[in-house]
C-alpha cells in the first residue's frame, strides 16, 4: 500500500521504517498501544494548512473577504483556539456551540449564529454573551428576535433560498426551492421581513446569506448561487434601500473520501463566487460587499482519521468476508445516513500489498452497521489496526452512545507529540445524568 496523492490522508502522513502509518511524526500503532481504540486522530498541521489555504485563496480572489469555520463539522475547545490563532470566524448552529466558543474565549463578535428553529433560550443566550451576528432564517424567528432585542441593536443577515440544486445527496442539499432553510426569493414572508427590518431600530441589517449544500465537486453550482445572490444585492440596494455590507455564500466544498476523488480547490471555489459578485456590483455601480465563505468539512475532514482494532473475521464462501472492528455506526453514522463511502488502510501493514477485498463491519447490533462495503486491503488478521481516512468531519459531531458504548477518545498530533483533546468516555459517564 502507499500514501494516496489526493489529500485523502493528513498532510503529514508517512510510512515509517516499520511499515506503520505515521501522522504528525507519531506512529499510529504505538499510539494504539498506549491509548487503545477506537481513536479519533487529528493532525494539527493539516488543520492549520487548510485554514490558511482558504484564507489566502479567498483573499487573492476577492480582497474584501472573510472566512468562517462551520462548527457543526467538528467543534471542541481546541478547535476554537486554533481558529482564533489563524484568524477565522465561527459559524454556529446551537446554544451548545455558542457555549463552547464562550468557554474557549473565542471573540464573540466573529461568531455567526445560524439555524432554522433557534429557540427563545438560545437567542437570549446569544444576545447575552454578545454573539456578533444572527443569520435570520424565517419570519417567525425575525419576529421573535424583535421581541427580545430591546437594549442594543443586533446585526442580522437574512438567509435566502436561491433555488440551486447541486445534485448531492438529498439530505445535504439545502439551497433548492423545496428546503426547510431560508426565505424564498420574492416571497410574501421576505417582503414582510424587509418591512419589519426597516421599521425596527434594533435590527441592524448587515447582509444576505445562502448555502446550497455539501460535498460539492462542481464549482458551477457555486457560481450559479453567486449570480443569483448578486442580483439580490441589486434588488435589496435599489428597490428596498438596504445596503448589503456582507454576502455570506456558505460552504459546501467537497473533499476526497476515495483514492480517485478529485475535488475542486478553495481557489477554484473562491474565483467562482468572486467573479459574478464583482461583475454585477461594478456594472450596477453598487458598493462591493464583503464576501464570506464557511468551510467546515474542507478544514477538518482530511485532517482526521479513525483507528480501530480488528476483531472477528467471518468468511461466507462465494459471497463475502466480514472484518469486524471495535467501532462502527455510533462513532461514524454517515455510511448509514448518506451512503457515504470511505477508504481503509491497515496502519500496521502499510508496506504490504493489497491481497483481498473485505467488508468492514461495525460492532453494533444493526445489520446495516457497515462502514465500508468493499475495502481492498492486505491480508487482514485479528488484532490488525484498521484506519479509516477522512473521518475528521461529522464523525465526532454525530457520534452517539448507541448500545451504551462510550464515545472514543480524541487525540491531536503535531511535531512528533500527541495531546488528548477529548478524553475517552467511561462507563460511569453513561449513567452520570441518570437519576
């Protein structure tokens, strides 16, 4: 086996002299001996590289810009500290994510609060701790926010639904007309919202937002959304007399999950959205807004891997060979949710040639608990250390205690050293809140 060239594994991935997978200068096999499995493993250098790449790419294409990290992909205190150091803002979608930002002393003025059904408690908390920007999703929310904001103005952006379907999985396509998110263009609700904003002194209209979906490989969809939103800037500026200072075009840039995946670069995404905005604003004589992009998966996806230990092996002659590991759908539900496909390696046999195709099965009591249907690997044996790559996004975030299994440990590696970012849950944690 060899290290793929398409960023499938973290930037620092190497095969050492023992034939083991090494990340961040740390031998993953030795790490397993010390901490056990499963392990969510993150390479700090890759995280920082992706952040810097996105910042520089967007700044080069459109100097008046900023980058927010979409916290839903993976948010813990360590990540917010790295974000602050690298100069990114933060996109949050819940009171819990706001709390993590607050506990990490993240600058709250650089936080943008999204969501289609923010609760009154969450909105109160956001206002109390000074969240800088509320992305208003619908008319009911705007009215609720109006009733709460009585002391100081709050910055708001309106989320619009541009009607662009990027043809990803239906569960992660959010910008088409039939979506639970955002105001429909030219709708009665949108016009009512605009009238309310213009008459309420505490609602500081800052701009517009849209997001068309996730894991997008074709930048033409980003361009289409930017073209539609550029026309909305014209409408808001000239028809409604509302200056659009910021245009947040969301995220959605895809990453590599398989060896033959070839996703676009941040530079290609940046150009696809910057050009239409610049052209329309120049043509119409309108002040150019700040363009905002919100990568999440792209920042953390390929920076993370999951390490498992191989347990039972079951071969059904002429049908398939099941290789079971000590994790599965509770630490990675995406194959069951989205039919997501992943790539596997054997961390202790990286120098061995591929010898068989097996099915990687999880340990949980569901027939559908299959992590990879067909994985090409060296000869697999009990006790091998199995790696699934590109698990940095939405694995820890979506993990559960299904079958009453404790959640895995999260470890960061950098320059030959490891650091525990989140401790492994223990059995006592499973009953800690029970009465």
